[in-house]
C-alpha cells in the first residue's frame, strides 16, 4: 500500500483514532503495517470502504496538506 499515499494516510488516521494507545493495540501503525496485524488490516479495510463510499457519491478521499 505504500504506492497509494492517500490510502495509507487514511488508514493511519483510522488506526490512530481507533487504537489510540497500547491498551487498544500492541504496536504503532508503522510496526502494525510491517507485520500486517489484524488492527492494521481492519484500518486498511475501513479506509478502502470510505474511499468506495466517497467514490459512489462522486467525492474523493483527500487529506489536508501538511504545512
């Protein structure tokens, strides 16, 4: 997924929102991505679902640019 930076950023945002601490997930996003943990796969699935919902509405998944 590293080739789709918007999808990766969306998955990270979902991961961080759903698993904000070690009590919720044992590792941070980067490590979860490396090991393809269930938490990571759920965040990616949610990002893919969000993208298809937005596409069906004629919108686009876009994240604000970092300053």
